[in-house]
C-alpha cells in the first residue's frame, strides 16, 4: 500500500503526496532542476549532497535505471521529489525501476505533489531547507527543521571526496594505448563523466582527495590540474583554496563549477549565494571573447562577485539569464575556469570543446 507523505519547507509551506523509495524521513536544502531527462545522473551527482532534489519535468522514471549513467558510486541526494513516478519504464538499457533504485540506497522519495507550485515558491522565496516525512505532523516537521544546521555552514566536499587517490581506467583499453598527458583531478565532488572524457582525449587521469596538499599533488608530476565540481558553499573550503593558491603558476589549471569558485577565491575574489541557483540543461552562456552563445548544463547555488576580481583574473563568460559570472581566465597564467558543466551529463555537449582547450594549454606549457 502506498503511504501518504508530505514535503514541509522551512517557511511553513506543506505539500502532500505519497511515499516511494525508502519510507523514511529526509531533510536537506530543497532545489529544483529544469532538465527534461537525466534523473539518474542527477541522483548520483555529488554536487547534490545535502539536498532534496526536485525535477520540474512531470514524469520521472519512464526509462528506468541503467548500468551506464552513474556519475558516482551511489545516490548522493538526500531525497527526491517528483510529480509522477513511472511504474513501468521502457528502455532497452533498463535494469530496474526508479523506486527500486532509491530503495537500494535507502533514499526516500515523494510523488504526487504539485511540483509547479513548489518551483514557484522556491523562485519567489529562494531555496530553503525542507523535510520529507510520512510519520510526522507538519508542526513536528517544522519544529525539527528549525533545529537543523544551515546548509551553507556544512563542508559537503569533505563528505563526498574520494578517500584515497585512484587512477581512472579507460573503458576501451587497447594494448597500444599510450596516454599523452597526466592530469590530476582534485575531487571536490567530481562526476565520472569528467574522468571518462579526459581519458577519451588520451590522458592518464588520477583523482585525488580534496584534502590533499599542493606538494602531494606536485609529487605526482601532473602535466595539468583539473579542479572538479562539488557541493555546498565555497566559503567553508578555505583549506582547498589554500591548496589551489599554492598550485597557481606551477601547472596549467582548469576549474569546473566549484573549481571556478575555488580559483576565484584563491585570487582573493568573493562568492555569494544565488536566490535559487542554476540547475538544468538549458542555460544560455555568452563567451565574451567571440560573442558565441552556448547552451549549457548547470548545477550550482553560488556565484563569483565580478567586482572583487583582481590579480589578473577576469570574466570570460556570463549567464544571459541573470548576468552572473560563468567563466574566468587569467591574463598571463595558464588558468581558466567555467561555472557550468563542460561534461554535461545530463545536458548538451556544446561546451565539450573546453577539455580540448585545456589540453592545448597543457601542450603549450609542456
């Protein structure tokens, strides 16, 4: 039997629905994603650590879950909110239902809620903490929410990073395969597709914990360093910022999403929290160097303050929806970064060329 449940937001808003996945309470920052597909990638994206995620597309689970579209080793979200759960998925790669997938990783979900109303509420009020519950009253849930730590005060990168360095194995290895460059990826919450794409460009790729020191990274003798995406507030990651600052000028550096903010802060810039963030696969971004518009995949709740940039760092891309910073470059050093996701997953591949740009920079330095 399906059990009734509710999503309660910290402003007192209550949205009633039904449980799926694991029947348990879940709390976290409630955010929405406007992608029409890619729910498996969303669920396994470490950048969603500490959050309850809600796709705005109404039907979720219609193509099931497969073995290929994992972006990490497990589901990373705290909870999942959908309008309609598909009970009978249809796809040739389907291995199980969304409900089974959530149950395997003990993640609660709620379906049957008005996701349009919740989205409007978050756009109007801003993202906020919420709780999914099937055994508490709305008053009890709200009381519990008020006891929770603020999302922005938690170091989620340390929670999702790899515990030890590891080398990513190419998926189609040939005996004659000889990598051209060694790239070290600082794992602040990286997605596997970044590693797949770097390997696809002929690189040997080593992922390292976000707690590693700059000297330990340099001992690996990388040709380039990639700063990964990740969850949470960059203001609580000063230990990673210090590491990035020590790497500046030593090796070519590319930053993606959280990596963009870490580079900004390493050069003394400030970051701030967006009202409801950018999460989806259809965000238009302008490259200021040539005026081209790229449709990008995004997943971030913080942005860089352009008025605080200094020491040779400048804006390279802007978001056409709200004018926020979407990319940075250094005038002299081999450093650039983007706030969006060049690896997509889900989303368009307009920006995959940036991995090639990074390797051109590596070649030039080498």
